[in-house]
C-alpha cells in the first residue's frame, strides 16, 4: 500500500499550490494515498472524476460498461465528438490521465451488477455513486455498508439533483433514504445539473478523504436549477433498516480512525484494509 | 394541527415550495396527500396511479424519515410536522 510522506515533490507542491492552504501536505497525502471507485462515467461520473483527478486523488477506478454515444455530448464534457463509439472508461481515463499524469487510473469497461460488485469494490477507500439507476445504487449501497466505505450519493434529472454523504455507522444508508427504485427511463438532463451535483460530490469526497470541512452527513442536498436554489433536508436513519439498522459501531469507521464529523485529526496510519 | 409541506423538484412547480396546511387532529399522511391531490389535480396525477395508490417510487419524508419505514400512508401526523415530497431523481 502507498505510504504517506512528510513532504511533497516540487511538482506536487506547484501543482497543488492552490489547495494546500486548505488541507496542508498531510491532507494532500491523504488524497494521494486514497483509492476511489467512480461508479458510472456519465454525466456525474465525468465531472467527479475530473475534479478528483485534478485534485490529486492517487488512484481512480472507473467502472462503466457503456460506449460513448452522441447524446452523451450535451453534458459529458470529458468526451469529444471523436470519442463516439469508444468505451467510456477508455476515453475518460485517457483524458483524465492527461489532466494529471501523476495519478493512477484503472479503466473497467464492465457492468456493475450483483456478480461483479464484490470484485469491483475491493481495495477501495471511498465510492462515488455516479450511477443512473437505483437497482445498481442499492447494490453499491449494500457493498459500501458491508465494507464500511463512505459512499457519496448523487442523482440528477432535468434541472434537479440531489447529493448526500453516507457513512457506515454514522448516517442513514441509501436504503433508509430512498425506499423504492423508480422504473428506468431515458431521463432528461442538462450539463449544468451534472456540473452542480458532480461538483458537490467531488467536494464531499475530498472533505471525507482529507478530514476537512463538514460533509453532508444525514443531510440531503437538493438542487433546484429551475429557480437556482439549493436546499438541505435533514434526514434520519431507519433504526430497523435491513442494511444499516442497529449499526452504530463507530470504532470501525472507514479510513482508519478518521471521523469526518470531527473535522480534525485524521489518522491514515492504517491503509485501506480491503475487506 | 398545522403541518408544513416542502415540495422538491417537479412537485415544486405544481404546489410551490412550502405550503402550510391546517388539518384536523388524527389525520394521516395519506389524508394529507389526498387533500393536496384534491386541491391540485396535477399533483394527484403525478403522485397517484389511476388505482388511487401512491406511485411506488415517490419518497415522502416526515421530519426526515421516509414514511416507508414508519407506517406508510397510515402514518399519523402531529402539529409541527414537516413533510417533504420528492419525486424520483435517479439519473446520473
């Protein structure tokens, strides 16, 4: 596993100059040593992955079984017209690698389903939900809560979007929040909505990984782009939830002893345990 | 009793952002939604199937807890409750 260092290279000090004041070398090292799964490389996934790559998250696993189609291009800004027909993970990883040559990217052009979810969530510190259906979201939610990994939920439709940070042992899980999954649809969507929610998710991810700021725990951020307004809804766990009910084992927090709510001391002495 | 209904996403367009309603004691969330549906047929069409049942994928929270984990449509309301109505937002 990657061992944290005490200083940055000259390249990194220059590259991350504008964010170091927020979390210092220590925070930057937490990002470099982090392994993040971006589940879905579409409207949300392209935005989140771009910001996480630029910020120096050391390892990104991109999972998406789709190829780029022309209707993706109204919002999936990592892709170009010449990418039509290519595997999304291949096109995205190429673009992300050129954004930040110093990180590692793993492109997995496979479907996330109940056969593959265990394998694809192995050796990961944090999961970003950039999926387009709740069936798969619920699978990821179960995996996150079994493995005790933070899960940054995001969803969009038209001018509207939502996001929340789900932490096993601390917050509601997705099953407590969203009881039922809607039927699949070809949903209307614009770039700006993906931009807002993707950026919120990327911000949440770096807050959890660095321990800075206050993540959206037990809070659902709801964006109404139609009028230009964000709202927070305070949400609660279901104590009888089949996934997370009764789980208040705060000693088994994700990412070693980090408690994102404390927003302070982070100990990443125990690298990811790969449960 | 007075309860507040906060509507999100598409529902906001139909009934507005925040609505305060006066209800008789002992009413349930089901009663509230029926009342809202009466006032605003567009909402009823969005939220209810022709059979009169709430569409399965709509998420309703009372004070932050999804009614699916309370008593569903039979969950009683009390004075001061805040009800949040969320249509499905599932894309990515």
